[in-house]
């Protein structure tokens, strides 16, 4: 049939579904297909290519129908072939004038129809043998006797979608007019919501007796009793109206009621179920055509190209070096590699892949949780690092919960071991070890990780196959706990000498001590059993005859028979594979033939091995990449319950690929083991579609032990049967299956548990700490720490603190933060000391600066230090010192004040001038001087000296004060006329006084007198205006206070007596609100002092003096000691636990208005009198009093 039966995509129906699964098989097509037209079955279907060639697949061959056979004279705007029946196709061509032409293919014969629609036609519908054509502007045509006849319709807009029901009625979806039906005789319209009449009905489906239609904004409706009702997407039969289901699949329900689930990774372009109801055709956005096929078992599907994991399309082929090609020797040190690890710590497996061209290139594919991968090698800084060696692996070596990358490297003719640590989001070199000269002739062969000294830190074991002396060895690098390493000096440096290829550290004899499996060339593989005296006992696995030395390839160790110990699978040249069964005490038996794997030992081969339970039956399987006679083969051998391995490569769909090695892990997070493999050209991602719930996934975190929990043991039993060997479901040792020569499997332990739904899990960490989990249901992923909080915090605090403090980025941030906080502290300190900032203001400035500072530090992730560090520092310095500078500017430069403060300042200036001891007196003395002395007398020595003193006082003191008054009045815009006259009079007086008085005449003298009189007059006018705001009637204020006190007076039985000896219009010089506050404070103090009295008396007297008014407040309370007459007016002084601020405020306030407060007399329980003394106000100045 011309098809290549190559499995390319997979999907499942539901998690744990027992029904047959669908696997999609690609179809080789003659050209690039753009649409599936339809078909009867997989033996008879139609497609359209990008050149408007219609292809008919029939009787195992393709038949082409180019467009020029139908419409040679028309230019195409729209080309639309529509399948009518098995071998009948109608072709619609809409030309450049929007007219539609008809042609057909029937039983292989092409016919052109002379009928032309004046409007575009989009669809042909076969309604029980009758054909209808529909299109724009309500166009409906019916085919009768081979001619198309128009059916007049009430539809004015375009007909977008059509369908027919089981009765044969035609359903029409329109653009903006809703939905109609036609029963062959008449049209019906239906009551629909307004939003439907504003939308386009893109699709209609009739299922049984129900009609569904979909709008252009993906809202689904159904008709019930001729009314349209909206339904949920879960009830929808439409593909294009569905969001992704939770398991990542689209749901399609066909007319035959068959349900298909198609994974979103398909990127569907065209989908058609064939008329036989059994099969379907799927066209992807990449123009790949597939058909579906039911399959009962699980299988693998290459999704690398779909999820972005194909990798680069180059691979280094290697060199056959001649003796004089030493300059190319560098390339013999390079190998590709794959690491599965969670690099971004989101519990999804990421992939670090190394390909080889001129050097070893890193590609870090981060899983974005939707199982699509993006290369983050450059953002993570990996492209700036060197990885030129045989291997790279990834572990958390310093306990910071971040993954370090360990790599062999070569440069400047020197071999290195480098460790790259993730700092500030990018990997940087944190440790480099130069390989000693003794072992530098060849690259580091391999590396293992183990806690060799049992101190809770992962150490490194560098495996060398060769040395200058011949045989290689192992070098141990001891971890100091903080990611720094030093060479571990052994007392027996030659103990591990050999032609080493690989090591596995694991407990092979169940004594809780890690032993070492050595894979060695030219001889036997050996195990070094560690005993409790820290010495080693050597055990040879395979006795290699001297006449048959061979190279070894790889090995892995796992419990294949679920008896609670590690068995060994070793690869060589011939035999290719050997299986060693462990009796639990470290004694091994060769059971290769018994295991069924001896069939691979049919000649010289090479290869790599990895393992995992690919079918979740509870027994670990193996995946092999085999190189034999220049050809690569891939095999999966499934381990059945009888402990026999069976080759299921063809059934699982992996036998046709040619990958060289692979890493295992649950890459798509669905509970089964997937494979990511290296292949020259493009890599392969084999996704396992098993997707049942017969598994447990366990990720351990060490606290007392190393953070990766390498060396931990996991036993899984049927629930209720812990420590009963016959009920053991699975056993794992963390690390024994982890590393291959070119790959690293995922860290999470995956255990298939067969049909057992409840399990008990026993976990033993390397420290000896045991955790037991009981009645664990299948299908779970478990993250388990060796110790829980707060103990985990306690044990890891020192370590994490060290890691943090050594972090260069943290150090830079700490410096920036300290400098920023210092500038903020300085600003707040000087603001408090210099400008009396209060707590709310300091809190506001500090909070705003800290919030902005923290946000900037957290959001600026630029690699440029100027942006990353100095912008936040500059912002907090400016934000801190800015308010301080602003206050300095206000105080020293601009002196900006509120209008209320300016009014008060002017009031004080006028008060000082008119009520002071010298300013007005100076002006009056000058007036008297010029009014009473003649011109001759002015220059006489007797009067000249006094005059000079008065003149000097005016120029130096009175004149500046007058200028201040005028300037302040101008800024407040009190009265322009008064201000101009004041300025004029003042300047006239100054000018005259500064002139030569020997030349003064009568006119000048009189003018000076008049100027002084006018100056005083205008000052008086200004006084009246300004003082009016600070004049009040004390009697009215006390009257208002009395109204407020009536409730208290009645409640506390206080005899209140008010004596007013003032005239009705008597006023005082003080702000009415401040006077009310002072009187109220004095009354409250009096009431408090009388609390213990049974007979409470309070008297208020208003007395008139010559220039003063007095308010006396008398009570018969506890009294005031004579020594305290002055103390009670000090700030903070109190005898009743109050703030002690009231009387101090009263004293300070009264002094501003030339008044005062004092204790007149005090006799306990008889009378205590406080006197408020106030300056009188002018009657004319009380016009604006508020009381």
C-alpha cells in the first residue's frame, strides 16, 4: 500500500483505561498534503495537496487529478473539493470575481458543470441522496436532474455551516442571523439570544434528536423546544470548541458515537473520520498524514520533534588518527552525553544534552510543565563553559538544593575535573582539579559519586583506565561539606589499580557498607567488598581465561528478581552480556542462559545498557544499544514474573531507530518510564504510553545523609507484610542504576508495583535513619526528606549559611543593602534631629524607600552590574537623602510656610511692633522730635546726640522690622493700598533720615512728621485687619464651654458659678480656638482635683483691668502646694498620671499673645485660683470673631 509502518506518535484514552489504545501510523503521500477531503475507508480516501491536486487513494495506489483538468480557464481564489460518496467528488472553484464554478469526479470520470453561482459557494451537503449547495448572501441550491436550482431563502447574510438531522431536515448556520432549518418545503427560524445574532455560527452537529451549534467565540448551544440554551464545553461535540482536557488531550465524538482522544502535541490541521466508522485520517501542521490503529499493549512513540527535543543536527563522527595526527588527539577525548535532572527544581525532568562537533556543546532543555522543552543553555551560562571530556554528570554536591554539573575537561594539553555551580541563575566555575601527571596521559574514563567517609557529603571517585605505569586507578576527592574538594590520600594507593572502565558504589552483600563494582578491560570484573575495619575484600565475578582478554563496555546493578539484593548486568565484547544473580550475601552466579539473554551472545559486539520498569509490572527491564558489524540495534527486554527477559522491541516500537545510548526517566510525568536517546542526526524521545497507575515514584532528600540520598535503600511490600520476603514488590538502591558511560538517569526512584494497589514502603538512609510509609496507594509521587522541619533546618543551617555567604551575588546584594540602609538611617536621623521629623513621617519615608528598594532588587535580573545593583542603590540613596535635601531647601532657601503660619508670623511682627518696648517707642520719639523742635534746634549739639541714637535705632532695628511686616503682608496680599502706602512712608522716612540734616528745611521737617504719622495710621489699619483673626469675646467662649459642660456638671453634682464683670463687647487678643482649649484644660484640671469632694464648687470670673482682662478659675479641690506654683507649668509635670502637657501648652500659647497664666492662691479643700491674663483687643477689631 505504499505505507511505512513506523510508529511516530502516541496517545492514551484515559489514565488507567482498560480499552484498546490508538497508535498512529504515518502514510507516505505523493506531495505535501494540506487537507484531508474524506473517504470510505483506509483503502479508499481523498486528499488535497498544496498545488490544488486532488489525490484519490484507491486499490493501493494514488490517482492524481490536477486542477487544470477541471477549470483550465479560471484563476483560483478558493479551491474546495467535497466528498459526496465513496467514488464521487464535487469540486468548487471560486474565481477572482467571487463566482463559483462546479465540476465533479464520479467513478474516475471528470465532468464540468456549466452552472455558475453568482456568489461564493462553500459547502455541499448530501441529505439522504439529495445534494444541496450553500454559500454567501443566503445562497442555497438543490441538484435536480443534474442541474443546480436555486431555492429562495429568507437568509440575507452568509451561510457558514450546514448539517442535516435524522429526519432529513437541513440546518443552516448564518453570520449574524442565527440558525434556520428547511424541511424541503419551508424555512424555520429559532428563538436565540441576542449574542448569537451578533455572532457567526461556525459549526452544527445533529446527534440523535439533539442539535448543537457553535459560535465564532466558541460558545456552544443546543436547541430545546425551539429555544437555544448554552451548554458547557464538556458537553460539546465540537473539536475546535474544546480546551485541552486535564490529561492533555482533545476529545472528538463522531457521528457513529465513537470517542477519540487526540493529544494536543499533534497540532491538528485536518481530521476526518472515514465513513466506515472504524478509522480516521489525521493531518498535522507539518503536513504529515496518519491513520489510527487500535493496539492493546503499551508502546513507545518518538515525540522529540514535537516537544523540541530533537537537538542539533550535527554529531561528531570521530577520527581515525594516524601517528602524525597528534594535533587531533583532542577529539578522542570527547563523547556526547545525556543527563536527566530537575535543573529548575519544579519536579519535572529536564534534559542536559551534549553533542560533539568541533567541541562538546551543551544544550539544556528545560521542561515547561506542559512537556514542551526550550534550550536554556545560554541563559544558564553554559555556552561560556567548557565540557570537553568523556563525561558530565549532575548532582547537588554542596547541599544548597541546586544542581552542580561535574565534567571532565581538556585544555592547554591538560586534563581537568571541573565543577560548575549555579550562582545568580547562571552556572560558573566553582572548583577545578588538575589531573596529576601520573594519570594525565589519557582522559578521565568515568566518575562515580559516593559518601566514602560517611560524613553526609558526596565525594567523587575519578576512574582512570590508564596511567604512565600502565594500569589505571581511582582518585578520591573528598568533599569538605561546602562543595570544595581535596584529594583523599589512601594508605594503599595501589589497591584499586586496573584497566578500569567504570565503577558502581553500592551495597552488594547487604551489610550496610558500600562496596565497589569495577568493570575492567582485559580481565575479570571485580567487586571490592568493604568490611567494618575499613579494609577491602576482592571478589572476582567472571574468571576470564588468559587467552581470551577483551574490552568491557558497561554495567548496571539492580534487583531483577525482587529478592532484596542487587544483581549485576555486565557488557563486554564476547560474550556481550552476562547476568550475575546475587544470593544476598555477595555471592554471584552466572544465570545469563537462564535469564533468556544468552541469545545476544552470538558474536563480538559492543554497546550500552540502561534499565527501568517499562511496563510497571514490578520487575525491572533493560534497554540495550548494540553495535555489531557497524550496525546499531536497539532492544527492550521485558522482565516477566518468571525472571526471564523477553525481547519486545518490535511490539514496543523501538526496533527501527538507531540510537547509540539513552537515559531513562518519567519525562512527561505520567507515571511510566520514557527514554531519551542520542542518535547521529536528531535525537529520539521515546514516550511510553502505558500510563497506568501501577507505580510509585519516590524522591528522597538527605539531611543527615548526603542531600541526593545516594546509597539509600527502598523496600516496597504488599501492605501489611513489611519484612516478609515473599511479599516484597520491589527493591532499589539509590545510585546503582543511575550512571552510564554517556548518560545519567533521573534521580527519582520509579517502582512498578504490578496489580498491588496498597503498599508499605521502608526507606533506610545512609545515616541509618529509617522511614516507614504504610498503606500507600498506587499512582503516587512521594517527596520525602530524611528529617522534617524544624530538625532539618537545624542540621542544614550552618551549611546553607556558608553557601549563602560565599555566594558572590549575595555578597554584592548584602553590600548594596547595607549601603542603602545606612543612607536611609542617616537621612532619618538628621531629619529627626534637624527638622523634628515625627514617627509617622519617618515611617512613611522608610517604608516607601524599602518597598521600592526591595522591588527593584527583586525585579532587576540583568547581568549588567550597573543595572542590577547600582540602580536600586541610587534609588534608595536619592529616596533617603531627597526628603532631607528638600527640607534643607525649604528651611534655608525658600522658607515656604503655610498661609496660616504666614498669617501668624505677620501677627507676631505687628504684635512685637505695636506692643513691644522699643519699635513703636522709637517711631513715636522721632515723631515728637520733628514736631516739637525747630529746624535750628535740630542741629544743636544738645539735641543732635539723642537724635543720632534714635536715627540709628530706626535704621538698624525699626526699619528692618517694618520691611518684614510689609513683605509678609504683600505675600499674603492683605491690602494692596495699605502695603503701598506703608512702603512709601517707610522709604520716605529712611531717605530723609539718611540725608544731611544741616540742609534740612521746614518743609522737609514737616513732610517727615507727616510720613511718620501716616506710617502709624497705615500700621493701625493693617493691625485691625490682621488682629481681627486673633480677637475674640471671652464671655462667649465661656458660654460655649458651659453648654458642653452641662452634662458633666449635672452628673458630678458640681456647683458652677460664672461671674462676668466685662462689658458685652469686651474682647481679648488671642485666637478663639486656642483660648477655648486653654480654658477647657483648666476646667478639666479643676474637675479632677474635686473628684473626692462631696461638695464640688467651681467659679469662673471675668474681670476688667486697664489694659488687661483676667479670667479667674476657682475650685475647692485638692489644691496645689506653693512650691509647685511654677512646676505645674513645666512640660511633662503631672500629679495625676496625665501627660503634663496641658498647662505647659497654655503657658506657651498665652505668651505668644502677650498674656500669661499663673496660680493666684491655693488652700486645699477651700479654694484654688488660676488666673489667665490676656491683652485687650480693639472693639473695631472683633468683627471676625467666631464666638
